[in-house]
C-alpha cells in the first residue's frame, strides 16, 4: 500500500509495460544475432587453430622426408648434426603445439559460455514470457559484449606458425645439415563485433581509406613468381592471382596462406572472380581465348574464343564480362557469348586494365591518364596528372572512390567517383607494383610487388 502511494514510484514504469512485446523486439533479435555471430567467429578461429596444427604435422612430415633424403647422400659425420636437427624440430613443434592446445581450450570455454546464452535466449523465445525476454536481453548483453572483447584479445595474441627447414649448402667437411626455423605471422582474421542496431538511428558503415601499412609478404613456400599481372578475390575470400611468365594460376585461403597452383595452357594476363558464383574468368595476353576457372575444384573448365587475339584487362559483374581488345571493350554474358561492343576514342586506347565501378561506369587506364565512361561508351571524365607516370589497374571501394596504381611513382592515386583527386597515397614498401586488389571487407590490400615477383599484403586505415 505504501509503495503504491509513494510519490517517487509514480515515475517508474512497471515491468509489465516495459517488457511488452519484448520477444518480438529488435533488441531481443539483436541479442540472438549477436550470439550467433560470436559462435560463427569462434568456429572459424577453432578451425584456424586446428588447420595450423594439421599444417604443422604435414610440415613436420615433409621436413623429415627432406632430412631422410639428405641423410642418404651424407656420410656418417653428419649423424650428430641430424640428431641435433631432430631434437630442434621436436622442441619447436612441441612448444608451439602446446600453445595452440591452450588457445583451443580458451576458445572451447568461450564456445560453451556463448552457447549457454544462446540456448537461454532460444528457450525464452519458445517458452518464456515477454517479462522473461526483457530480463534476458539485459542480462545477456554484458555477457555477450565481454565474449566479443575476449575474442578480440585472443585474435591479437594468435599467430600462424610454420616450420621451415633451411638447408646448409656449404660443402665444408664440418658443416651442419641445416637448421629448423619457426616462421610466425600475425593472424589475418578480421572480427567485427556485432553492434546493437537502434531502429531510430540507422547506421551504415563505410570504410574511408587514407593510408595503408605493410603487413607481410605471402609465403609462397617453394613456388617462384615471375611476374604476376592479374589478381582477384572471390566471394569466399579465396585470393587468386596469375603469373604471365610462369603461366600459372595461384590460390591462397582467407588467411593468406598459399594453397596450390595450376598450369594455364595459355599465358594468363588478368583474372576476375564472378560475383555470387564459384567461377572466375582469365584473359590472355596474346591468345584469342578467355578461360573459365572453377575456383573450388581449381581447374579450367572451358575456353571461349574471341573475335580478336591480344585481349587484356578483364572485369566482371553479376551479369556481364567486360574484356578489352585494342580500341574496344567487348561485353559478354557469363557464358562468354558476345552481347555488344563499346568503341573507344583513338586517344583513349586501353593500356591493359579495366574495372567496373559500383554505379556501373567503366574505368580504364592508358599509361598517363585514367578514363571513365558509361556502359554505352559516353565519356564521364578523364583524369591526367604529372604525378601519374604509368597507370596500371584501377579498383574501387564500396562508395565508388577510384584507386589508381602507378608503376613508376609507386603511388596510389585516390579519386572521387566523379574523377577529382582526393589524395596520393605513397608507401616506401612499393617497388615496381604491377596490379592490386582489396579484400572483400576492404581491410587489406593485395599488391603484386617487386615487379610481380611477390604478393605484398597491406592493412588499410
């Protein structure tokens, strides 16, 4: 009776009113989605740790084979060196495996805790009242936020490790067989915490790129690159690049770990992944064919002959394939059948590369200038500058800004969607850059660096 008539209580909303329709509220759905996204990230991290362990096992086997081969050709004076190597190999592998096991336990604990929250939310959704849903929202939010914070901490502490045998090529009598090295690289795993959406304040995230920093060069293991001229990334974050000189197509996983390569029957020049499919298209430098690549099976499935030889840059949308041939752009369907041709002005001859902007316009370079046209061939703008000395390919971000890679100046020129210079981005780690592409989330930049002999990975900011 006292509480009912107390003046301060008149301003307090009862839980019956506050929790009304909580099970159907955006906040309750957000809590469920937040738990789902945490579990998804944890699953990927667990898989990464397991894959790293498996890779260490495989690398150990390969190194043991290398040691065995050397042993067969070596005399007895190398026995002591071999024993030292085996001990070193065992210690390095054991040390890192123990660390991974501890990390897996930490991840497992987070999975258990997050699943408990998810199951509680599911139970309330199916069996509880709006009052219970209201309470669950407010009790689970700090727990889920803490889980996200722990995931971010774990990602910062994780490293991908690889065992490498470095053979001693010296021919002296008392030389060692070699040494075992552990190569560690930061974990290239992006986790974006799920942010509670506010219905009254819609938020759209756009990444504004102003600089980039060198992270590492992709370890190609024993593969030697001769001149990478085309690079792309698929919807499932498989990095694909082609080498004109080795005539190979290379594949790296979402963590930038080199996986495998296949031989191309023709000299590949450029490659582009087809959105919403598991296919990519490869153009040639001198031959009259484009090739279709099955990314998952990693094989060329078919080739289509073009009207003319000497195709160059290639770009793909979910509906069309655009390919450059001399003073024209051919528009093909996704099966390679010609739909129409876009003619270009003589002075706007394409240098080798082409890209399609988010608004559908087409960009291409001709050494010291960048041009933009509509899909009908109508000019939109041309950008030329004394700073552009030899423009290579162009790429765009999610708001339509255009990035131009310049070979000689080692700059990346950032243009607005209307062709106005925003700024030049210089990085002293660039040397003879040939081609580049963004990761799907724009957090990383992949550049065929060193005249196309290595793939350098940069973080964007």
